[in-house]
C-alpha cells in the first residue's frame, strides 16, 4: 500500500512525501480496480462540544456513491475530523476499493496521518491508529489537504451541519 500526502492551495499541488507499506494480497473478489475519492469533514460546536461527521465517496467518474453523516455527541473538532475519515475509509472498504484519495480540510489530520507531524494527544493517537489500520486495506491511500472553499468539502460540511441541526434543534 502507498500512502501519500498533498497540500492543495487554490490550484497548486505539492507532494511532500510518500510512505510505502506492504500491499494487500487479494482483491476482495473484484476483478476491476476501484479508485475512489473521499471528501470528509468533522465539526464540533464548541471545542469540545456537540459534534458530527459528514463524508462523500465518489467513483472514478465523479458519481456520488455514498453521502453520509452522523451525530457523534461531545467531541473536539480534531476528534470529529478523525472520526469522519475513519467512517469514510470504513465505507470505502465495504465498497471493495483498491485505491482511495482522501480530501480533508484539516491540515493537522493530513500531516499526522502521513507522518509529517507526531500525534501527541492520547485520544487522537487512538483514532490515528484506526486510520493506519484501515489504510492497510487499500493498495494505495492518498491524503490531500484542501481549503474549506472546495465545493465537495462544502457538501461534506453541509452534511455535518444537518446532522448537528437535527440533533440539537
């Protein structure tokens, strides 16, 4: 499996590094490789406070395969960001994806997941381990930091807010 990171600032992409880990030995019974694109967001109203997640999974052609949100209860914003990418990766595993490209608006999570930053917080470290475990299910996993103005991130953010509003209003 390959894990890479990119930061996207407007239309400029850079790739700081790539980590290579062992590949999966079987293709989960699928003959055609699936490359999925994930846009995930987590948010908390207060820090900590009521939190929710939202994510979209798109096919290679850009078709939305999955759009989900879920209320989490009280979490920090960073915990919600991690829980959002975990839920999205679990869904991508269920879809038998071979490759995933994950877009997040949290630079911290992207840099921690790719090893650029250490994970110092004990609660975040548990969530980081889960992400690392899930990425082993794919031949290639990429994590890209995108601005909050990204249209797909805005859709994921809308899912977060709908889940929060449904719970709190």
